[in-house]
């Protein structure tokens, strides 16, 4: 089951996107709707709200007076936090129930206005933010009958666009008409959501293209790493001793294949095998792999790792699980730190990559061609740099 979270500031167009995704085949769970359900008349949720805010937040019919409660909580952050402490756990429990009742091949979209604020993003395979310029949002909300001052109070009570972007894999810009928004949603569905769900259903990680292609350094690479790291951390907890962004995408200003390399340090590779099922549920699949031995460590057994990928076609990743005492674990961190620190090393590596890439037809050929460079240049020079600068592999 693919679990997608959809978020956005009030009036950005989240519900409109959710509606389109539902037409395309998604099962939509709407947190706003659930937040009404859990405080409907005669629920224990409503009783909890009344016991905190008093009977004055009830209408004469005994239902929640939403406008009254809104005027209290959007003026007072502590009061809002108390209301959220009542509503949010109940909304989450109900969302879990609904999700559990869906079939395995479902694509579930949870519409969660406060995704960034509540730290739930790593629990989803894909997080989407809908964004629109503030003035446009205020106009749309006014057309829906929300008073400008009320709208501004809610905007102020929410995370900023930048904070939402921090936790989202995709940003949908809703700065044109509805037709354009629908076109963007349909494209996202066809190119990313559908194939992602297929991959999950069949237990496949998305593979890098076999044709070698370098792209310019992308400022979004660190964020893509952060999102994957947060998902891995959620699954493995402290069993992941460290989670590091490694490889060329971890070094600013270095062209690279558009693949995020992540090293997860574990005490033993058995730990990874024990996590295979929950890693699979989170979209991470893989198996046994080996790094190339270096002359000082000729024993191939020391170079065993687990190599996983991620099922998202829009975020191709290699996750290298290495044992804390493996020479490859130390080298991945050293190589990255050396390239980050030493401009000459960066330039030489970029040049070597360019020369080798020009000769190689495929990614596999290129990876093989790179090994002698590592043996002859990368490994000895990085080690020399480590000795000169007192670099030691971080322990935790
Ligand atoms: C205060 C309440 C009763 C006002 O009800 P009202 O019908 O006017 O608004 P509704 O619930 O439809 O929400 C509309 C929009 O307001 C914004 N909003 C609602 N609650 C919050 C909040 N706690 N913080 C920031 N924005 C919020 C969201 O953008 C939401 O989409 C209601 O919003 C509420 O119970 N809020 C607390 C629960 C909550 O956090 N809900 C958000 C998602 S679970
Ligand atoms: N591209 C667009 N062009 C014109 N109107 C739009 C566009 N996108 C959304 N709207 C309208 O703007 C209003 C707000 O959109 P929507 O209800 O989807 O926002 P929302 O982010 O879900 O808000 P809320 O947080 O209140 O749920 C709606 O009336 C919607 O029909």
C-alpha cells in the first residue's frame, strides 16, 4: 500500500488536489473531516472539548460551535495546543483504522493540513505540499466566505511554505487556473505515484538508469537525503548507529549521477536482515552486496554490505548498510569529507569521472572503470589527507 501525505497552508488548494487524486483512483482520508467526526455530538471527543473549554463552545442543539471555538484557539497558541491534544490523537487513531481497512493495492492519500507541524512526514512514502501565493490564497478564502482577518490568523498559526517544503518530496504549485492544477496532478500521478505504488506492490526498488548520465550539482540533493534518512530512522530507531549522506551528491558543486547514496552504519549486518520486513513496508528493498577490496584489506568478507534501494521513481537512492568495523564504512565517510574539504581533490575526481564516463557505455562499465582510480589515487590520497588533518571516523 502506498501511503501519501498531502499538505498545504489554508486556501492553497489541498482539498482540490485531494479531489483530483480521488478521481484518479486514490483513497482519500481527510484529516479536517475526521477532526469533525471525532467531536460530533455525543462523542467522548466532544465531552473532552467541553470539559476543557466549557459549555459555551456548544450550540443550543448541543453540537460544537466551531466559529466560537475558532475565535478562542486562533487567538491563543496555548488554547490551540490544548484543543489539538484532544483532537489529534483521535484523528490519528481513526485514520489508522481507515487505512487498515483498505486493500494492499490501495493508494492512500491523507490530507493533513498540519503535516509539518506534527512531525508525521517520515511515516509516509511520499509527501506532497500544495503551494500558492499568499494573496491568491487570501482571495480564494474570501471567495469561500472566510473573513480576511480570520484567514490571516490561521495562516499565522501554521507552518510557513518553507517549513512545509522542508518535509515534502514534491511541491505542487497552484498559481494558475484549476485546469493547470489538474494537469499537474495528473502528471504527478502518472509519472510518480502510480509507478511508486506498483513498485511497492511487487517489492521493487526503483533502479538507476543503466545509461550513464551526469547532472549538475542539485541543491535539492541534501533534502532528498534528509527525507530518506528520516524514513530509515523511523524504521530502525537506534539500531541505525549513524545515517550519513555519502557519495558525490553529498559534496556541493560536484556533478553526479542523480542517485542519492546513503550509508547506514550498523553494529552488524544481521541487524539489517532483521529489519528487512519493516524496511520493505517503508519502501526499501535490497540484498547482499560487496565493495571492492583494497590492497590493505584484501579479504572480501570485510567488504560485505547490504545494498538497498527505494521504490520512489522520483528519488532514486542507494542505501549502503555497512558494519561499523568494515573498512568501507570508514572510507565512505573519509572520501566524502576529503572531497568536501579539498578543492583540488574535488577537481581531480570530477575530471577523472569525466574521462572515465566518456569511455564507458553503461553505469556498470563506469563503476568498474572507477575502481583503479580509487586504488591508485582516491584511497591513498584520502588516507594521506586523513593522517595530515587528524581525521578519524566518527564513532556515533
Ligand atoms: C477550531 C476549529 C473547531 C474551527 O473549525 P472550522 O470549521 O472553522 O475549520 P476546519 O476544521 O474546517 O479547518 C479549516 C482549516 O483551518 C486550518 N486549521 C484548523 N485547525 C488548525 C490548527 N489547529 N492550526 C492551524 N490551522 C488549523 C486548516 O488549514 C484547516 O484546513 C477546528 O479547526 C479544529 O477543531 N481545529 C483543531 C484540530 C486541528 O488541528 N485540525 C487540523 C487538522 S487535524
Ligand atoms: N487554481 C485555482 N484556481 C481557482 N480557484 C482555485 C484554485 N485552486 C483552488 N481554488 C479554490 O480556492 C478555494 C480553496 O481551495 P481548497 O479548498 O482546495 O484549499 P485548501 O488548501 O484545501 O484549504 P483548507 O485548508 O481550508 O482545506 C476553493 O474554493 C477552491 O475551489
